[in-house]
C-alpha cells in the first residue's frame, strides 16, 4: 500500500513538472535556433527547458543587435564622404633682411597699404579669415570673386564639411616658428601664417589679424594671438610665391620685439 502511494505521488509530481513547461517557449526557442544558426545539441538532463529558452533568446538578441550595427554602418557609409589627407612638413630657414632684397621689398610693399585688423573677437578660423578678406576687399579694393574663392582655398575641407573650424589642422598650408633646444623643440604658439594660391590673382596680398583673446587652435597652437593670411598668384616665380612671402612675414613674427609692437599697437 505504501509503495503504491509513493508511485502515485511520483506520478503526480512528474505531471506537475511537465505541465509547468511552457511549450510556446520551446517552439520559440527552436525557431530562434534556426534564425541564429547556432544550434547545439544539449542534453535535457543537464539543462532545463527554461534555461534553454533564455539562452536562445539572449543569442537571438545579440544577433539582432549585431545586425543592427552592421545596417547602421551601411547607412552611415551612404551619407558620409571619405577621402585621404596628405600632410607634408618641412623646415624653412628664416629670411635674412640684410642680405635678401626680396624680403625687404615684401615688407616695403606691405607698409605702403598695410592691412591689419585689431582685436578680432572671433574664435573660429573661418570667421577670422573672412574678417581679413573683408578688410582686403574694403581697403585694397580686391575683387569679391577673389576673396570668395580665397575663403575656400585656405581650408582643406569644403564648406559643407566645415564644423567648428577651431583647429589649425583645417588650414591647407601653414607656416609656424620653431626653436630647437637640447631638450626638444619649442614651437611658436602665439601666431600662425596661412597660405593660399589662386590662379585668378595678378599680385600677392597680405593681411594680419590680432585677436582680442588668445585662441587655442590645437596641438602646438594653444595661445594664438596673430593670424597672417597670404594670397599669391599661382603662376609666379619662386621668389614671389606664397611660401616665400609667408617666409618673410613669418620671420618677422619670430622677432619678439616686432610681436610686442604689434601687440600694443592701437591703430
């Protein structure tokens, strides 16, 4: 009699366990296994059905998230433009104003009609350059087509890809001063010279901006107070090209006395 009661209890317990299994979850697990493609034979004695369902749901979720990231990357590729940027760095000697006649002529030409903008309030390079180009257009009667084209040619990126424009890396060609010491190189971080070459101009133009507050334009340019813009014709002999004119004014900016005079100038 006792044995029969035990058998009935065991049979009842087995029926309760079977009834507690959600067969919808089992079917869902099988379907998810087919979608994910990671089906593995797992002995039911080692893993409960509920655990199997949970594991398969987690695998399916990871699969869907992975697919979502791939789809998102494909969509980003459709909207983003990709290209390469060539960066070339080379050293230039300072101009010797005693011996180099061309350097003195560049300065004399600038001093006849100097284009200098004091206390520029802008904090982005594109607005600073625009301020200088507007000054050139106003003071020297430079054609608007030239200043408009120069505003684009100073920068590496097209206008649609310009963001905050708060980094010197956005400029296409620059000159910066550097001093070499036994413990390393010391960069001139208070000024930067930007170069631009245009085929439509007949003569070169120089403009200097003194910023109202020092501006952080990125690595090695964290305290910029002066921005010099050089525009030169594309077809010009070597001594009159943008780099040589930029060398002239950059050599002047390396002089602390000249920078101090420009810093305290009021007109």
